[in-house]
C-alpha cells in the first residue's frame, strides 16, 4: 500500500466556504477527500479553484441541496458510479464512487431523516437499505475500499455529548443505529472507533445553543474500511481547528492515515 491520508468533510456549501476548504487542503494536504453537501449545481462547482490547489476532482452537484465530490491530490479520480445501484428512482445527489491512489473510494451523504415519523425518515431507511446492499459487494472486494461520508447516524451514546435532547431525532433512532450496525456486521471497520474505542470524539457541532463553544458535539461522519484496507490503518482523528475558523461548516474534517505495511492486530 501507498501511504495515504484519506478524509471526509461535510462542507455545508462549497462556494460559501471555499476559502475554508482551500486553507484546510493547504495545511493538512490530504491525499483523498470526500465532500458532502456541496449545495451547488455542477455548472457552479469551483473545479478550477480545486484543481489550482493541486487536486483532481469528480463531483455530482445539486441546486441548493446535497451534492458529493471526491478529490485526489496530484491525481485525477477515476469515476466508477454515481448513485446507488437499484436506487435509480432517487434523484438526489448523495453517492459517488471513484478509484483514487489505488483505493476504491465511496463517498456518501446519507439522508438526515427528520422529522420522524414521516416520509423523510422512510426515505432515509429505504436509502440505507440500498447502501447496505451495495456495501456488501464493496466489502467483499480484494481491492482496498473506504466507505466515507456523513452517515447522519450517531452509532452509540458514546458518540454524542448528551442524548437527552436528541432521543427523538432520526440520527439516534434505533432503526438508524441498527442499519449502521448491519454495515459493520458485514465486516467493515469503523476506523475512528477502532483506534479510539472509549474516547468521546465529535465531528459535528450544531450552530445553535453554543454547541461548538461547549464542545457539545456528535460523531456522524465516518470512514469504514473493508478487510483489504483495514490492516493498513495507522491513525485516525478530526481536524477540529477547521470548525473554529470564521464562517465554518458545522462539521470538521475526519481523517485516517493508511500505512504502507500491515499492522498487527491490536
């Protein structure tokens, strides 16, 4: 394996936060980046600015909502698919898959699902089912695969500052957590939790109620590794400094470091 830093970042409007993105790319120099919530149609995607920063890019935009992209430093990602197999009915830009630096990279923005009960929660669960089905195929590949993005799921109570005001939220509902666990049961490794089994690590802080200032966060951005890639995992973390910049996204980039040699099992 080639040494790589792979990151996922819900940018929450790429044109509104392009300067934040470019500053992060310059400082941290990730090799592969998955972006979510571009909130722009393809014609307005800032491809030239990203390419000028040294990154090739594939993207699927959507006016005002959603949108996903994969960036590769000093390389051009080779697009494999956009949209989940079997979900051709879904017109929202939530999934893109490409090969970059020797890794199959699947970038996703899973539906939020609120309010629930209702059609938005039903849509979340239906989309999740298609993801689980396709993920089974990716997981079984002998080639290294990372499934990364904003899953809009808080997997356990350790992944949130306090459950009290979130118990009815779609991100914590048993149905959402059960779907996420079914992914892990396929053989995927949740990189951050694997390396930090008991540490409270957050990737999202709501704009309201001083959640950033009080570190009242949630972990909803995940990088899942298939068995071909997981043995090379060396480190994982969150670039929280990005959330503290001016006019930030409500998410911070979450990243993993992949080494050139397999590590012994912990």
